[in-house]
C-alpha cells in the first residue's frame, strides 16, 4: 500500500532538483558522521592524558569498532539500497521487510560479538596487536566496547535505513544525541569518577544505547514510511541473502579496514608505543575528514536508488556526477589545513615529541591523497546503489585488500619499520587509478540506459 505521505516523498525524490536533494540528504548525514568521528577523537583525547600506553590502547581497540561498523554498514547500506529501490517502485511492504530483517540481523550479530568478547577477550586483544605495556589498558577499554556491540550495530543499521528512505535529518538527530552525550560523559567517567580507560568505553556504551532508542523511535512514532515486520514472513531467507549480497562491498571495505588495523597495530607496536598512538590519532583525524566525503556519497545513495527504481537514469547520472565533484572539492579543501598544521593537530592529543614527529609525517602523507577519495567513494556507493554488488565489492576490496596488505609486508622489509606510515597513502593513490575505468563504465552504462529510455518515450509519443 502506497499512502499519500509515501507518494509525496516519492515525488520529491524523483522530481526535485538532484543537487538540492543530495545537499539536503548529504548535509545531515555528514553531520552525523562528523559527530561519530568527534566522539572517537574525544576518546583518544581524554584517554591520551592518562599516558602514551593508554592512548595506544584506544588505537589497538579501534579494530573492534571497525568490525562493528562492518556489520552495521553491511546490513544498513545493503538493506538501505534495497529499500530505496523498493520505494522507487512504490513497493512499501517490500521495503518494510528489508528494514526489519536488516535490524534483526544487526542486533543478532551485535549480541554474538558481545558473547565472543566476554569469553575470549584476552586472546582477542593480543590478536589485535597489544604488546605487554598496552595489554592491560586495551583489555579494560575493550570490555565496554563489547557490551556496547548490540547498540553500536543497531545504531549503524537504523541510521542507514532511515537515510535510505529520505529521513536523513532524523538519522542525524539520533547520531548527534549519542555523540554529544559521549563527548560529555568522557571527562566525567574518565577523570571525575576516576574510571580511567574503562570510562571512555562505558561512555560509548551509554551514548550508543541512547542513539539506538532515539533512532528506533522513528518507527514507534510513525515518523518513518516503513512499518517494521510487514511482509517479513514472505521469502525471508531470500530477502536476507539479497541484503547481504548488496551490503557485501561495505562488508569488504570495513572488514578489510579492521584487518589492516590489526596488522598495522602489530607493525607499529614493534616500532614503539608512540608509533601506535600517532597512527591511531592520524586514523581518527582521517575519519573526521572522510566524513565529508562519505556523507555526500551516502546522501547520493537514496537519490540514486529511488530514481533507478523509477527508471529515471539521467537523474542517476547527474546525481553521481554532482556528488563526486562536491565530495572531491570538500576533501581537497580540508586537506590543505591538515597538511599545513599537522604538528599542531597531533599535539592536541599528545605532547610527546616522538608521537608528534611520527604523526606529523603520517598525517601529511595522508592529506596529500585525501581529495582522491571523492571519486573512489562515490563510485563504490553508486555501484552498490545500482545493485552491482560484484563490481562494487571488487572496488571496495582494492584499497585495504589488494594494495594495503601486500605493501604492509613488502615496504618494511625493504625500507624499515618507519615506512609503514607511507603504506596507506600509496594504497589510496593506486586505488584511485583503478577506480577510473569503473567510473567510466558506470557513466557509460547510465548514459546508455538514458538513451534507451528516451528512445522508448519517442516511439510511444
């Protein structure tokens, strides 16, 4: 059943100016992602005041967050892409079924990660790359993250599902509520209540629970177009399979980030605790900048999904072109101050000379290739939105899989352990070059579909 309210939303998504739609959807999405990055930086900032080893512990545990993001984005973006296309075809019950299955699978995965973390926490932390000095703090910090796992997975899924139906502002509000609360709770738990490193992850637990229930309230209060569980009994496993296949690019991208983080932790731990801390800070600063690019790309996805489902291929092509140019320009703009003021930015988190020296070089190297992420990210998200999971997955696997991992083994062998800080920028540049033919092919496909649609329309008239 397609109500008047849903029809009105469909009209906006398929007839309003594409640039305006992407800005309206991308701005709140970007704000939500920035807040997520900021509370991650807040953890690093407040915990680093406890010492270099404590700051390194947060860096080692980042792989757990990356794993939870992999689960959330796989199910959220996979389900979200299917929801946008279903709503574009005016199949509201189908969209509701995808939403319910995505949420249920996300919560189930989060509970499974919680149980695994509780029973196997110590070997997991050693596997993540904690050395003898880092291990106690990393174990303490990780416990709170494991308890937060169901809420983190649920929050990532719900934020993507709401954005997919065009409710980007509601998604932003849910993320910002938790993010601001986390930033406020960090100093309270870590310093005032003297919880130390554990206080940071407990702040994450409380704030993510709040975010989850704020986002879930969109369905309780009927702010969403979707009614959870409607139509979910029909072809359940087939729908879940579609969600997982469509979300595979996100799974590969985030899963490989988790794996590369673990291996990088091992490499930098062999260098020094200061190197672990520096690389951790640089990673978080990169994610803060990357929020601009990812936010615009995710704002593009529902526009692409709705219009592809409605067979308006010219609008899909226009959306991709605009999102790519805008995100590239924003990344270029943010890369300049990051490059120029790299030492000052690193010093905000740790005044240790070695941390600043290592971090400054790593941040400048990463800033030099920052603008390349506009084309890479928007092309992956376009292919994912169109349901071309194989090509999107192959492209998503390039950066952290085919390029980063081999370089991590080769460069230190030939140029010493200090070369690890150059691995990610080299992998990013190589991924950009390989993205170009994917982008050309995707644009040609949409151009051909547009021409075919116009030819049919001419014959009909």
